[in-house]
C-alpha cells in the first residue's frame, strides 16, 4: 500500500494539473441531455449519492452534471446544531485531521505537518491562529458540495492563492509535503462576536473550480498572483449555517479558530464521517 501511495503521488508531480482540471470543468458542463443524464446516473450511482436528500430528484431537471454535483438539499436535510455558542461543520465529508495547532504547525497526516502562515499565504491574520484549533474536512464525490458558515460572522477579507492541484485523497495527503499550502485555495476571514474565523476552500486535481456567495466564481480562470480583497466595508454578514461557497466538484475545507475563541472541541478520529451543521465544538 505504501509503495502504491508513493508511486501514485509521485506521478502527480508530472501531470498538467490545471489543463486536466479545465478539461473536466468543460466535460461536466455538457448540456446535451443524453450525455449529462448518463453522467449523473452513472457517476451518482457509482459513488453512492443519497438521491432522496436532493431538492430536485429528477435527473432530467439538472442542467448538467455540475448542476447535479452542487445540488441543493431538501429543507431539514442538514439540521444546524441549535446551541447558540456551538460552531458546526461547514460541509459534508470525513474528518482528515482536527485538533490543536502547535505554534505554527497543523497536522496534515500522521507524522506530517505544515505551516499556518504558509496556508494563509502570510496574511496579517496568521499570528491569531497560532496555538489555535483546526478541522480539516475531506469531501468525496458522493458528498453534498456546498460549504456553510460554522458560526455567524462578517467577512473581512477573501484571498485567492494560486497553486498546484494535487489530489486531496487521503493517500496523497500522506505523501505530498505541505499539500494544503501548495494547492490553489480561497481563504475567507470572518470577524465573529468571539474573534476571528478562517474558512479555507482548497482546490484539487480535476476539481479546481471554487466560488463564494458574495463574489461568484473565483477560479477558474487560473490566477498567477495572490489576490487579496478587502470586504470589511461591504457588510457581508452571514449567519451560522448559511451557505458561503461551493466546490464545483469536491475537495477539502479547513476551519481555523484562535485559541481564545474556543472553549471545547468534540473528539474526532481521522476518517470519521461528518455532515454539514454537525457540532464541532463550543466557543468561549
């Protein structure tokens, strides 16, 4: 298994990440009914999508595969934890890693760490998360692919960081150093009544299209420079559980909170299933 992981991860260094992602981006937006209906039925069944959760259940009503992939859920399908001081999981998926940030280091996988500063592209907020808490959630193709607010807050900055598009599957996460700080990502920083909150959408091979509710599609097109947008005067306030963005295909969400903000976190093991709205911990 370890040999396979090293081989498959090593091959990814040679692949044209963005070219492959653009091709898949176009393929998943084919509107020709026989093609898109086949895509939805075949891939949806293969990955085990919960069809009954979707607001739209008829395949024919989706414009294309990506419309299905970012499908809206029925009311009540993802109840939000009611505790006013809890913070909740931003997406469906599996816990990759979670816990305490040690100085500047976040656990990527067992024995593998990376830097908060590099993840945030050396943004001025980076020191606030030192010794704080993090949750990394991996979304598989079967999961609901909209991302929601872990807690209510006001948007301060959005940072688009260009980068590679390594797969974020568990075997690659174990083998590629600094993966989440190397991949393209969209960083959203919110001011909350309890302090700062960072929500990072990390792109991945074949699944690099990301968007937010306030700015629309952020990528593609591919950027070459870090772009920081100041949204602090725009009054973008989002309540706990409100949609804040989505992956047009799946990837990884990383939640960051300062140490003083958190009074308690729930215990999770790597690989535990989670759903959007599930309680992750409590704010102090």
